[in-house]
């Protein structure tokens, strides 16, 4: 598996340039380097795999071939304006905040799905130094725990509630309402809410809370899954697969009473997806019918991550001046990098592609809120999987809040 993943990401993540451009000599040399990467099949030779893949990148980069992500040859693939911005080597400015104040909202909730362990995600992210890493970027952080004292995990173990197809709607409704109140309060206080899940059902609360303060905010949903099933289309009944349909008010007459509080005001034109690769047939129909901007891994492979992010931001924020929220499910990134998550799907973003998304959003200065969800340490095969996953979650938060490579 390590061999196939290494080769696949070498070819499609890096070698996409070979499909989209580059002369025969470049293709031949890079293909030979990537072939050497593919030969490294054991875990012990992972480092060699990465070195050969890096060699392929370096060879192409030295010849101006890394510009495949925008279709421009030469080293300045990101465009003169972006290159100029990055050359100043400054942390991004967050235009919607007078000062760099953030609220770290802990949302250790697993009731939107059946597996245990995802409720420990926030605790592990804190232990890994997420708060200290963000504070080192100049942010004043306060930690809020709106779910404390409500015994949601204990109640989940006893819960048998199913209304229609919806599992645990009372737990989900109560928890997300508490999260909504915490996010809304933070946003109205001039703080940037960073919410750590927990499963992705918590976004019912986070996004609705942000929209209470920024009604015109665009939502970037980074995920392997669309999470837009309705109660009529969901097969599992797990509400972590339905938050977007609640946020948009779809089929409201079918909602269970505990979720009646959700405003359902998100407009189809204000959400864009990146990283999709496991979308139910009914979800595809909803996306097409509503004209929602959605970029699958096919689009990432075809256009490159920079172009995909630019198109997504342009769709939800055409003038480039409006607020942007990012709801980030770590399973958007390939399980080669993020193995400890509830619904991993092969063929995902590379680690660098995944971080580039939030780096680019930070660069716009328009970020107003961030979710990091679905880290599940209990599902790790060994400790290294926990470390890889949790470190990635921390990196997402730091990059979104201003960490740069230079």
C-alpha cells in the first residue's frame, strides 16, 4: 500500500505536470525518478521514496516545469501579484479584526456518527501544541469549552434515538446549538473562532454562528465528502454526513424538532468544496441541481491546487473583499498523511496541497473562522499514525492563522 500510495501521489500530485505540459525529455527524466520512488515498497524505505519523489520535483523545478498548477511555464507560477506578496515575507493581515484575538472553541463531540474516539481530537490537538503554535504567530488565544458538563459522550453510549432516518438528533441538536452560541459570541466580540472537533456535524453550529455575525460570508468546505445528504437521502442516518443540508435549509419540513433552531440561511452560491472524492449519488444530484461550486480530486489533478483554490474563492467571494470561513475535515488529505480519521478515502490531497489551501486563504486576509474536525486518535493503527494526523491538524490551524514557509 505504501508503495502504491507513494507512486500514485508522485505521479498525480507531482507528475500532473507531465500530463498537462512539459517536453519529452522532462517527462522521461521525471518518470524515471518517480519509477525509482515506486520501487521503494517497505515502510523502512519510505524515506528513500520521499527522496526520489523530491528529486523528481527538483529536476522539474530547475527547468521551470513546476508551473503546471497554473498552466504557466517558468518559476513564477503563482502570478506576479502573489509572488510579490510572498516576497515581503510578512505574516498575513486579517482585515476583519482590529487586533489578533482568537477563541479556541473545544467541540469534543462524536454524536454525529457511530465511532468513538473523535471526541478526543481536540484534547490531542491541544497536547500537540496547537494553542502555543498559534500564539507564537501573535494571536491572543482564549479557550472555550461550551460542551463541558453536558455528558454528551456518556449519553451517546445509551442513546437509541432514531427519528425518521436521523440518528441521535437530540444530541446533535443540543451540542450544535451550544457550539453555535459560543461561535456567535466570539465572532460578535471581534474574535476569530477556531473550533476543534469532534465530528463534522459540529459545523451546523460553527457555520451558523459565523453567519450570524457575517451574513455574507463565503464557506470553503475542505473534505473528501460533500456532507450534503438530506434526511431523505442519507443511508446511514449519521448526521455528520448532513450538516450542509441543514445549513442550507434543505427539506426543512422533514427535520426532527431538536434541529429546528438551525437558521438554514447558507446560500448555494456561498459555498465551495475542495477535495471531494467520495460523494453519494443523491449528493451529486443536489450539487448539480443547486449549482454549487465543487472541486473533486479530478480537478486538483487536472488544474493544480493553486488554480482550484483561486476558482473556489472567486466563486464564493467574487470581489475578493468578503469574509471567508474554512471548515476543514482532515480526511480531505490522503490517508497516507492522515490515517487516524473516521472515513479515510484514498486518492486525496497531499500534505502540501492541503496546507496550501489555508495558506492561500490566510494570504487574502479574509479569514473569519476555522474548523478542524475528524481527527480520531482511537482509529490509529499505531502511535505514529496518531502523531501524523494530529500534527497535520495543528499545521492546518497554524497555516490558516498566518504561518508561512518563509
